[in-house]
């Protein structure tokens, strides 16, 4: 299987471009909300202590679509790294 787009059909290339466009729009429309959700989740860390990571996984698992949950997870990691 070749990963060179030039070797792919126009249909496959267009589908890939459509998906990139969809993901960019999702990111653009939800970045602020993801940062707010991440701050809320990190704010619970001191309160939940040792159970926080388990709780965090549960919260992320309940978020939809999965791409949004990934955005929030990245923001949580960023916030924790900058503490």
C-alpha cells in the first residue's frame, strides 16, 4: 500500500481533504470550549486526589465526538505540564 497521494485516485484524495477540512472546522469551532472544559477538569484534581485520573478518563470517555475528547485531553496535558 502506498501512502503517496499522487498514487491515489482523485476520490481517495478528495475524501482525505474533506476529512481534514471537517477536523479543522471542528477544532476551530470548539477550541475555546475545549480549553474551558480542560480547566474545569484540572480544577477538580485537588478535590478528587488519587481518584482524579480515573474520574478524568470517565469524563473524557463521556465526551462526544471522540475528536473533541482528544482536544480536551490535549488541553488537560498542556495545563498540567505548565503548572
